[in-house]
């Protein structure tokens, strides 16, 4: 493998990481901001209030996005295996 091929595989790995983890992170960020806004508006400063809704939203997002995540990871695995098979 040349240096350019290694960089291509690394770039594709980072892009795969962003595609797989991105939806979960955005869902967690969105619900965190929404709950923080509600806490600021109602002046309820309970620290544990954020965790349960965030866990539920991330779990539901994981269930919805799981086929897409599997497809992205499978494509990356096929890329890696094609590089291994070629030597």
C-alpha cells in the first residue's frame, strides 16, 4: 500500500465514524439543548433531569438509524477487505 492509499483509507474511516456516530450525537445535542431551554425558562435546576430523556432519545435514534449504520459499516468493511485481498 502506498502512502496515498493509506491516507484514503484513513479519510474514509473518519468519514464512516462521522456518519455512524453523527445522528446519535445530534439527537443527544438536540434534546440536551431543548431540556436546558426548558430548565432555563422554568428555573428548575435539577441536574438529573437531562439524563432520562437523553437516554430515551438516543436509544430511539439508535433503533431508527441502525440499518443505515450497519450499511455504512458494511461498506467500510468491504473497502478494508478489498485492500487486504489486493495485498
